[in-house]
């Protein structure tokens, strides 16, 4: 039988899971100029860190995933077309 957690333990576990998910989805990378040199942080803007930029999220879909989606959409459209005849 599993041990029942207290409300405080549940809140702590949820907060930890949320912070872990945010850290995994928001990776920062050093900002660079067109020449490839690092950009320094501007001290006159304390709330914004210009030295780091948000990395674009990678698309992890493969060609097979796209082809499968097209196949399913084609089947749905074909079914709708045939049922209207």
C-alpha cells in the first residue's frame, strides 16, 4: 500500500516538478554578434540580461511523423468524401 503524503509534501513535489519542467524547456545560450563575439550585459537595464538569449525549441518530429499525419488526414477526407456521395 502506498503512503499518503501530506498536503505540504504534495505542494513541494508539484513545485519541484514544475521548476524542473521549466528548466528543461527554457535553455539559455550566450548571445553573439554577427562576427561571433559575445555580447555583454548592459548594466543600465537591470531586469534584462542581454548576454543570454532564449534558444529556439527544436522540432523533434521526423519525416515518418509527418507522413503518418498526412495519411490519417487523407483517410479522414476520403471517408467524408465517400460518405457524401
